[in-house]
C-alpha cells in the first residue's frame, strides 16, 4: 500500500481520479487531524490484503432480511 497515495487521495480526492470512476470521496476528510488521518490509513492498509471468501459473501447476503 502506498501511504502517500492514500494520504493524497483522502485529503485531495479530486486530484487523482481514475478514468471511468466518479469522485465519490467526500471533501470532509480534509479536516481530519494527523492522528485521525494516520489511523484511517492504517485501517485501510489492513483491508487491502484481505478478500472475503465467496461463500461468506453469499451467506451474509442470504441472511439479510428483506424489508
């Protein structure tokens, strides 16, 4: 995970938009403290190496009640 890319994407989401994808990051993240920003980046890094097994995703969607 490129921490500089994550930091830049969080603080200035409009600067590096991948072609074909909309800018959906809210601008409110620019007001995060350095501690909050670092914590968010560390959290994102924990997600980047994990994939939910297909069977878990199917089970989770099957157990959600329809309202």
